[in-house]
């Protein structure tokens, strides 16, 4: 009888602890959505590189199929690319697969879709998967590392895969 009581108590404490961690994780995710992802999407979709760059740490590490860029080199590349005249309007959508936080560090994995119109007005869509490391700097969350790719296990990410992702 005592054994059942202690086992029940043990499981109850573990369940409450796990639920508390999920609430905390969800709470931090909501803060990060407000501080990072909403302004990120807004700045990306409006081609506002000043706002976009303000969401990254000064020593940001950005990795893509074109290579590695850090800090000022990353920022200069963004300004150069985003300042080109007649750039097509783009719109990005995000779906998160995994979000984990520990103190002042966050790690998020998800998928993105970028829609844009070419010079003829034809809509094109590009899909990819991202891994983001976030860091709290002076009380605000910022992107410290950003890595993305357009394949998973050698297979191109498609609209069908993107639509299957539950956010």
C-alpha cells in the first residue's frame, strides 16, 4: 500500500514538473514570437534591412549553401542584397517544429516558405528548413546563429512537405 502511494506521488510530481516546463517553454516562445519572429517577418516582407538587422546579435553567425558570414560581413551582405533596385516583393511564412529554451539561450528548428513574383508576375515559392540559436542580449531575444538549407536527407523540401508540418 505504501509503495503504491509513493509511486503515485512520484509520477504526479514528475507530471506536474513536466507540465510546468512546457508552460515555461510556451511562455518563452510567445515572448520570442513578439520580440523576434513578428518583427522578423514584418521586416523581411517589407524589405526593411535596418529592422531586420536589429534582430540579430552583433556577432551573428549565418550559414547557408553560399557559405558562412559573421557579424559585420553578414550585415554588409544583407544591406548590399536588400538595397538592390527592383527586387521582387517577397513574403516569408514560418512553421516551427522544435523550440527549446534554457535561461538566456534558445534553439529553434522549423521550415519556411518564401513566395515571390518574378518580372513577369509569375509566383514562385521556395522552401527550406532552418536551425536558429537565440540569445538574450540586454533583456531582449536576438538571433545569434542562423542556418538553413533547402533539402532534408538529400531530398528537396516541397510545398507538400511544408503543408504537412504542424505549427
